[in-house]
């Protein structure tokens, strides 16, 4: 029996039509299947592979740490050098108030930890989130997800959670002295790469300060240079109380984190002890890989510096009568078509033509363009050629 049938029979399926390519290897921006066909990775593993695939520095870090030790004890009990070193490095590139890192296995678990931290600090339960938001699929994260289609089948979820439109005044007006936290994405991913105004973000920060409400910014997809700065919140002139990280954080290995001031994070230490705990969070191999990937990103500043010129290529090249609109924020674009069916047909054809792309959870009429930051201009033009060819193929 072939691997495809085994995949369908024994691996839990999340959708009726998975992309279904059987991978053999990956290098740079390229994915190679078992038949030898090459694909441009147009979504970077949903922003996981920001520095591309097969980076030798990251591979070496993984190999060396795996040889030294892997899991040794539940998170937080032993001093594990990869965790300590990566936490210190991250905080060196964050504002002074974001100085303490809690490593998790994933972005969803970072969301869970951050919500617990907010409730513990404020002794409040009300949480404000945005419509069309995505913060993970665990039950707590699902509670703040901004779409009833995905929430409804799993109710009851967390009580006292309220959703408002992203960027709307109503969200800010709803913040009061009963609110524990506001959790939003700095740039909303699954609505099709939607960014709020700087004025709105600053007003949000001010209203949270007024009522002693914690502002949680989710940069699980937006972080690590994707938007043209290391952290997307830098472009709004604000600092969150808690920052959520994931995706690119692990350099291709599973890793998430929530980051806050140590005086806030220490509330998880007492009453009760073990206020938040994880067995595999901050796995030493994942931290070694993530640190190596982060150091590579910092050592190649042009990867982020060149993002505006690369974004300009996308905006200039991706023009076609079938394209209704585009949203572009850094090296991160959604391309809108007239219908969901048309967008999904084009995404499928892109894969056939050698470009891996996908659509958005809350914007299925848009396809996603988010290649590794290391993509060259030549490769980016080739990516655009593939998109335009795939659009043209629909009329044949």
C-alpha cells in the first residue's frame, strides 16, 4: 500500500482535501516531492520557515543539542542552556518590559498561558477579542477565535469572552474595569492580512492603560521580520503587556512563547505553585534550533531590509483582471478573487504549476503569498509568473 493511502487511513485528517504532496526534501525556498518535482514554498509553512529550509547553521544546532541531551525533565525544573540562552537573546531584541519568556510547545499554548496570566494578575475574567481572529485551536484559544462557524461545534467554551470587529471603535469602547485583557493580532492573519491604523492601536493601548487591562499582542505569524520590522508592533509605536510568539520562533521546530515583565510572570509561581506548567514546552532541541535561526536572521539584516522592495515586486507584478484586490503588509500578501471557488481553484492550480499556496480561514476568496524572507528577486518573479499562469489556466 502506498504512503498516500496510509496517510488517509492512519493520520487524522483536518480537511476533506489536503494538499497531499509527499515530501522528500526541502532547501532554501524549494520543496521537492518524492517524484523529484520542485515547488516554491509560497507560504513558508505558514510563516514557520522565515529563513527558508535546510539552513546549515540550524541543522548543526539541532544535531549538536540532540547529541548532548533532549528531554530531561518537565519544563522549569532543570537549568537547560538552550532555553536560557534563547530567552536572553530574545529579550535583548525586545523592549525592556518584555524581559521574561515562558516557552511552550506552540502558539496556541502561548495563547492559553497568556490568558491564564492575565486572569491571575487582574483577578478579572472578561476577555475582549476580535472578529476574524485566529489564536489557535485549543479550547481556550478557540474561545477567543473570531468566527462562530469554528466555535459552535465545541461549545460550551470560556465564558465572558466578547468579540468586536478588528479596528473598530466598538472594541475600544468595550474595555472597562471588569476586563482582564484584550487579545488581538498586531496584523490579523486569517482575515487576509489586515492591519489596523496606528491611531487605532495607540487608542487601544491608552484605553487598556486607563483601566489597568493587559494588552496581549499576538505576533505568532507577524513576528520575526515578516512585516518589514523584527516585531510588527514597532510600526505602531506601542508595546504590549504580553507578547505571543510561535511559528518562526522555533526555526522549523515546534516552539511557542508568551513574553511579559518578570514581575507579572512571577504571579504564576505562587498561590498556586505551578500556576502554569508543561512537559515538553521549551524543548532543548527546539530552543537550540530557534536560537540558531534567530541569530541567522539578525546576522543577515538585508533579509528584513529588502522586504519593502520585495513587497513592491508583488504589488507590481500581481495585477490581472481576475484579481479583485490585494492586501500587502511586508512580505505577506492576500490576493482576492471574485468567489471562494475561484480562489481555491487557483490555489490548487498553483500547486500543480509548482507553487505551494493556500487560502485564508476567514477569507476563502483570497490566496496567501508569504514566502521565506530569504527569497531572491529572481525567485519572487518566478513565483509571480506561477500565480499569473495559474489564473490564466482557469480560462483554458
